[in-house]
């Protein structure tokens, strides 16, 4: 069995092929970072146009790398939400057309379920598990009790963690996207604790990152920290220290909520997925907590944390194997919550 996955929900044009045992036969990702860099963020209209220009070539490459032809594909899975509507529509229309022309079964996949499924592509995940989904658009906790059974335990009340990284980096003149830049600049430093872990007054597990982001803004203003627009290796110590403190507060917050969820639900495993799961400090601290608590922690490899289509194909594989199908009238759902 070979399932084709397509992902175009934001600024990555991605196509992958997985087999019936979840082996990744190919996983091609074309990043648009270079296009959006000059605007300091994703420009939706440019992103959807670029998906349209690239998707055919990325499909050809994914098939070639998988050593497969379109005739050998058994099903098509496409991200149908959440995401930028114009971007979603490109992948969805393309996937539906392929399915129609070749008479293949088709399913629309939730992008967040895809991120969670990426953990299973990395390692076995013993259930019940707590999933921390942490990306540029989302920061949520889910309890997974069955193959496709999830309960959302927390969400962010304002910014997503990746969004906070990107905004703080922009404020300090650092390169886009901000998350990886801050990760590099903070590497190996002992962070000075400057920003606390926000608590929800109602005691909920929800996240909030706008307070930390605003605290950085006030610090920059009060201490007259000048943004650094020059080469990254010339970044001043003051900025390196500041981003290390910011990152520590974000990581503290993510760990605090995750552990509370694990305790509340008696979870057997923790999985951390989404673009921010690439972060080295988060990986190091979370893995240390796992050892301390005796809870296995699954972090997909970076290529499966960031947006990719293998995770979408893997959800598709599950659904198609259960005989589930979506009609070719399926529409994009930019706000699809699970
Ligand atoms: O999952 P993803 O590729 O796209 C979304 O679905 O949002 O996540 C992108 C986000 C961006 O905000 C980016 O700055 C952040 O993930 N990110 C990181 C790192 N790598 C990517 N944040 C912190 N540290 C990193 N190493
Ligand atoms: Zn994502």
C-alpha cells in the first residue's frame, strides 16, 4: 500500500509517500522562507501563489524519491485545515483532482492530528499519552487515549509559542523565522531568570505567551536595548542573554503545563510535536524531566516536527485502512479545531 500525502496549509509545499507500515518512502518539503523573509512573516497571497507554482514539481520529486509512479498510489490524503484558506485550497484542489483522475480513495486530514501522528513515525507511543503541540500557529495539550481519540486539555489564550519566538526575534532585529535564530543565539548560555511562568487565574492548563513577549518589550525599552540587524555571529551579549531568558520562560511554561497534564491524566508517554519541538533547549529540558519522572518522551526528528506531508499521509493511511473516505466536495476548513 502506498499513500500520497499533500500539505500546503502555510508556507511549506510538501508531498510525501508512506507505505502500509508507516514507512516513509519519500518526504519532500519546499520551504518558502526565503520569499516571506523580507516581509518578516508569511504573506498569505504570496504563499498560495507559490504553492500553485511548485506543487507539480514537488509531487514529481516525491514520487521519484519513493521509486513510485502515480499508477502505484493507493490513496490520497491532503491537509484540509486548519491553516491559511488560499494555501489549503491549492493542496486540496490538487489532491482531489489526482484522486478523481485516478479513481483513488481520498481523505482530508487535520493538520494538528498530522503533527501528533508524526510522533508515531518516530517511535512507538504508549497510550494514554499527553501531546504538546507547539508550533507557529498552535500551542495546545491533548490527551490521546486511542488511535484517533483525542481530548484537548489546553490551548493558548493569545500567541502560540512559535509566534512569540518570531515576534521577539523581530523586535530585536534578528533573522526570520525567529525561533531557530533564538535557539542558536541562546545555545550553551546559562539563562538569567527574568520572566516568570504565567499562571491562569482560573487554574486551567491554558497557555499565555503575550505577557512574556510584552515583558521583553518593556525590558528592551527600559534598558534601551538596540535591535541588531547585522550578521548573527556579531549579535551583542545583551541580546543573547535576553533571548536566553525569554526562551527559558517559554520552556518553563511548556514543561509546567505538560507535567500538570501528565499528573492529572496519569499519562504513560509525553510526545512533543510541531515546529517549536525542534528547539534544542526544549528537547534537552523535557528529556531531563522525562528521565527524572520515568516517563518516556517522544520528540520526532526535526524534519517530522516542522510542517511536512509524511505526517499527513500517515493519518490518511490510518483512515483509509479503516475504510473511511471523504467526498470530493470536501472544502477547506481554515479554523478546524480538534
Ligand atoms: O509547525 P510549523 O513548521 O508550522 C506551523 O504549523 O506553525 O512551526 C513553525 C514555527 C515558527 O514559529 C518557528 O519560529 C518555530 O516553529 N520554530 C522554532 C524552532 N524551529 C522552528 N522555535 C523555536 N526553536 C526552534 N529551533
Ligand atoms: Zn504545523
